C-alpha cells in the first residue's frame, strides 16, 4: 500500500533511524502518530485573568531581566501587558536567551500559571519573541511523543508532510461501510485524523484529552478493528485445515459418567456439548475452556479425550508441572482402566528405559491417552494417530510452546483438535480482544456443596496466632498447607528459604507430621510426598508455589501463605483454590509484612474481598493493564495503543461484528485495513 514511493524513503538515513526509534516505519505509522496532548496558542489571556494551575498564553513586554544566583542560579524576567505583571523563571538557560529578552522586547509565552512569592509566575514557559505581523495559531498545537534528537517542531512537520503524501495517494480512503459508521456515529477516517492532528481553534480540550471525542473514537475503532481482523483472519486460516471428524461415542461417555461419584453440573454439561460439537467438525477445534479453580475441568477434559479415543484417535493431556501431570495421570488411569483404555505417562525426569517403553506404547497405538508435562514435547514424540491435544493451565505456557505442539500433530489425518484450559479467568473484554483467535467456553458454576473459603489478612508480627491455629486444626484431624515466600530473583534463594521455613516449622510443630515439597525434587519424591499428604500421613505440607496449580487434596482445609504481598492476584487465587474442596470450610491466612506498597495493599484488598475468579481477574486487569496481564501471549498479538478495553468496550463489540462481516463480504478492504494498521509491525500474530 505504501510501497512505490513512500514519503519516508525521501528522508535522510539518520532521520529515518530516529523515526524507527519511535516505532515509525511507514508513512502510515507517521500519520497514526497522534498527539499526546495539545497546547492552545489560538488566543491570548490578560495576565490579570491568570488562574494558578491553568495553562495560558500571554503576551507582554519585558520590563526587567536579571540573572540571580540565590537561592539558585536562575534567569528572571518580568513581563507586563497593561493588566498586570507576570514573573518568568528559568533554571536552565542560554546566554543567547538572556541577550534576546532584553527589556522592551515583546514576548509570547505559554505555560502553567502559578502563584509565586510576589504574584503570578511561570516556570520554563514556552517563549517566542513577537515579530511584526505574527498572528495567532488557527488550530490547537499538537504535542507528540518525541525522542532524543527529534524536536517537536521537526516531527510535527514530518507528520504533516506524510499526511499530505498519503492523502494525495488516496491512501486514506474510507474502508468501513457507510451503514456501520452511521450506526456507531463514527466520523470519516481521513477527517478524523486531520482533526486530531490539527483541532480547530475553540475545540474543547476535555474530549481531546480524555480521548472521547468522536474523532478519537473513530481511530480507536479502527485500531480495534485491525486487531480483530488479524486475530479472526488467523482463526479462519487455521480453521481451513482438515482435522479428523470425531463422532460422539455415546456408550463410552456414558460408561465414564456412570462410574463417577458425582453428576455433571449444568455448566459442565454445556461446555461438554460445545466441545463435542467442535470435535465432530472436519476442521480443528481451537477452544479455550475457562473455569474457575475447582469448577471441574478435569472431567470435561476426560470426556473430550474419550471422544477422540472412541474414534480410534489418540489424545494428549499436557500440564505445566510434574505434580499436576502426575495427578491427572493417576485420576485418569483409574477412570479409564475399566473402559479398557490404556494411558501412557511421560515426564522429564523419567528413567530412559521407562520412557522408551512408554514411547513404544504411544507409537504403536497401544496407549490411547498420553499424559505428561510439557517436557514431553521437547523431544519428538511419534504418535500413531493423534486426534486431540489438551493443554491444562494454558496461561502457564508461552505461545511458542503451543505452536510447537501443533506442528508435531500435522499428519496425514489432518491437524489435531486443540483444547486449552485455564483457571485464570480472562475478563470478557480481554477474551474478546486478545483471545479473539479462539472460541471460548466458560464453566460459570462450581460443583454443589462448596462453601467459599474464608480469607484472613494477618500481619507477620502475629505469627504466633497463626501457629496456634494450625496446631489446633491439625489436632482436630484437618490438614494444612504452609506456602513459602516467593523469591522471584533467584530460584536457589527460594529453595533455601523453603528449606529454612521447613526446618523452623518442624521445630515449631514437633507434634505434627510435616513434609516439604518444592520444584527441585525429582518426580518420585514429589509423588511420594503428595501421596502421603493425600492419605493423611502428612498433616502439614510446607510447599513452594509448585502447588499453585491443580493440586486436589480435599481434606486439606487450611492454608497459610507467607509474604502474600509479594504474590500476584491470580497466583493467590490459584493457591487459595487448593482448599475449600472438602466438607470443612476452608481458611486461608495471608501473612504480609509491612510496609506495603500501594499496589500490594490493593491486591490484598481484592483477594480479601472477592472469591469469584472473574471479578479478581477484572480487578487484576485494572491494576496492571493488558500488557502486563497477558504476559507471554502479547508477543504474538497486536497490542493496542489508543483503545482502552474498559472505556471502549462498546467499540470492541462493534469491531468484532464488523471484522467478521468484512472478512466474509469485503476481503479486500479487510486486507487494506490490516496493512494500514499492522503492515509495518512484523510481529503480529503468528501463533
Ligand atoms: P479444576 O477445574 O480446578 O481443574 P478439578 O477438575 O480438579 O477442578 O475438580 C475439582 C474437584 O471437584 C475434583 O475433586 C473433582 O472430582 C470434583 N468435581 C468435578 N466435577 C464435579 C461435580 N459435577 N460434582 C461434584 N464434584 C465435582
Ligand atoms: Mg485443573
């Protein structure tokens, strides 16, 4: 679109390099480099009407000028305009300025008026010597994000030139159908950009600064649309692959369901149906299953796996930690054995001979379900016929890991179906934007009989009370977790802290059976400890955050988390989700150490007040913003510069609908739009 003769190409190399630093790689990027704010140089205010705290442009005559050395070296000029006197202070200045601003000179200054010692003043105002016939600006002056060596005025000129260039080349033509614009009351694209770069005199500042002006909304809509288009195009492209058609094996599913000690919740039944329908399609499922901690995703995964297996295709379940993978292995082996389905187990720490045996079962098609940690895919695993890949706790995996997994599945039968499961609920606006390349199912209900966990916040200086509570609970036959502080900087230090905590607690509780579990233990040690805890042979389990995901021991009803102020909200929610799974009310004690940072205090308030994972996730998003919230995912997804998911939720909905229409009915316009917005950004969605 930009190709044959870009304005950018006419610039010197050094100028281009500076633009690159701002991420401006095409004419269009320049045009979309929108002001951070504006200055109003369209009118003059009399000094006497200056209001402290407000920005004003004032013109007057220099009456005094002196360089003071006390209390700080500074240049002070007195300006007066007949209505009053304004004092200008400069702590950094050049000799040339001292010379130019001699008494009698007329100056036009723009800056924030302040109440000074001896009247109104401005510190470091923008200053210009008034030349004969120098009129006022006719538009608000844009203030752009700049970089070193590229002054505001130069950048503004480049943007203006680039704008004229693309305008002349007819590259700003309207792409969005008229009807859509009318419905959402959006102004034309070209006019919106022209307006934002040069709002006419008299435009109220409020809507510009808050970015609620219709011109801003148009730009945000187009940005959201570009994101939707790229995600949806990607979704469609993956959907164009072939996948094995997996019919629902009714008797097999019934056999599993009737062997369970519970019946599915309404919410589970709904998502099972959604998944089952996808699997029967001739193109690969790409579904994200969200369900709060404890909502019962495992059985949903098991049913999906059975649908694959019932059609003669293998299924894989991949988990982020060894403990979790092992737990799935044990649970599913028990569920599947009576159905005559054999399960293979792969882990990173497995002995060579054992691994070889398991691999043979997989390659030969003897094992129909394969469970393991992601280490499972670090070396090639040859499947007989792979129909479905299930990724538990998907948020723990990076995009690249997901990709690697999919590539291995490319076989004669087509691409395997994919089910990603996440216990970190994704707020609706996020799942509509950054996860728009997936179909989403939500389990929005917990199994019956759960009582919410009671959360307590306790200052770490009151450790004795916590200790007493644990002792009491364990003597009454309950079990407890003690979660060690997270030390992000160093795994070695984290381990050391865990070992020390364990030793201390062992001395504190000579009467209890305690054990320590952490990520460095080998899988046999880990599973032996988890088994002992499950069976009640261990009463107090001291653990690092390895128990964060998935671990399921219903009799454990008490949890202490040390230095809770260091942990993120989703991590705290996950940890807390380990308890309250049995008959007793779960109690989670969050110990924190003063002083608390503002963010830490807010996080603790959120986790204290809320138990609903979706609400916690929403609060988390508000505290952190989407970039940080998304973590690994963001690398492959176009990020948003202008739109704000909360504020612009209505535009997001509209963009979603329009994206699908454009892709279907106006594919060329869709391509143009993506090229405009994302063309120069090479890293956009390649998942
Ligand atoms: P998560 O969604 O966190 O992975 P799990 O699948 O581990 O949750 O399930 C949590 C617990 O709830 C398990 O002990 C599981 O057997 C049990 N469970 C799952 N579904 C139901 C149900 N419909 N009724 C009662 N208990 C259930
Ligand atoms: Mg789980």
